[in-house]
């Protein structure tokens, strides 16, 4: 049986940085400044003299840098900024922003996502082949780790989710054993919490947070499903018969006690045994009984 102590934590390797805020300012001011510089440069181009032309060229270069530094950030997204290969921070503030024009900016989504795993065929803790699938809700919390700790954080999340599903299925029986304990079928809520905890521990290295995880499919594999269904049906029949016998014994005991208390008829031990046998046959039989009328004495 898997417990929270058995959860495998995937630790990041290397020197992946943690997310920090990148410097940025309003992009509208940069747009306004760039337009002003372009207008002044055009005016300088109309003047005579090499100095005016050189000044116009310089203004055009500065305006170009202002426009190149513009970046837009939509709601639910961020921009990971790097300067000559070094992480410079993340821009989360939405709208038109202006950053260092010499930096590279990569877009990353911070929105909540769903991932539904494929149906995994695996053996449970008792060696029975089962089919299991789950859906997880997740989102990026640390954009720096998502970009730099793993090669592709989406593929990493998908792979680790399926690995966690296999691990949970391998270490937990499908049905509760006779000695008791956790089972996939009977303890779905607890198994779901363990699954969510294990997935969260595995994807934490990529800066990903698991919001929720749920099992969407859980069944025996087709090759043993019919046999297991027959076993479950047999168990249900035995349980129903046991309950019927308990009720029949109680009714027989009540009948004997009523006969004795109200002194309706006096029965010896042999007659009591016969009565008990007949009542149990009537009460426990799965078919209707045929009544027999005794027209003789009680002992004939």
C-alpha cells in the first residue's frame, strides 16, 4: 500500500534560477517617445548640412531601440526575459511594457490547464491487470523553472503524471484484501489525494503546481473482467444468503417463543426440530414452497 511517505520527489538538477520580477516600464511612453524622435528626425532630414543628417540618423536609431523594446503581455501569460543567455526576470504585469531592447523575451502561459492521461494498463499490488486513467488540473507557478529546469515542461508534466498513475496502481490493490487496508475501488477519495500529492511532488521541479487530480477510469483488464465479475457476483450472493439466514433464524426463534409464551401448543424437542427445519426451508428457499396439509395427528 502506498503512503504519503512513499511519494518520490524529483529534485531539480543544475543551477535553475527561481522566478523574479524583470525590470519594465510603460510601453505607451516608449511609443510616444519613439514617435517624437521619428518626427524630429524627419524634420532634421529636411535641413541642410551633414550635422543635421547625422543627428537624424542617431534619432532614428534611438527610436528603433524604443520600438524594439516593446512587448505586450496578455492576461494569464508572462514574458521570460533573458539578456545574452542569462535569466533577467519575468514580466507578469499585463499590457504594453517596455524592457531592455537587447533582451530576448519568451512567452509562457500561466493559465490553468487540463491533462487527461491515456488509459494505462498495469498490474495492481496483487498482480491483477487493471486499466486506469486520470485527469489533472495544473498551472505554471514558477516561469523560470518551467523554462530552464526541464527541456519541455508540458511533456515533462505529461510523463510524470502517467508515471505517478502507474506507481499508485502498482502499490495499491484493486479490491480491499481480507486483512483490510487501502484499495483503489473502495477508497477512491484517499487514492485521489495520494495521486495528486505524488504528481505534485514529481512536477515541482518544473515550477508546476497541481490544482486537482481525479481518477476517470478504473476497471479490470478485459481478459479477466468476466472472471472478476463472476467472483463479485458470487460474493454478493453469499452475502445476501447470509443475511437471509440471519433473518430466518430470528423469525424461527420468535415463532417458538410466541408459541411457548401464549401456550398455543406444546411441542417436544423432535417436533420443534421438525418445525425449525420446515420454517428454514420456507424462509431460506429461493423458490415458492408447496404447502402440505396434515389431516392426521401431530405425530403422523
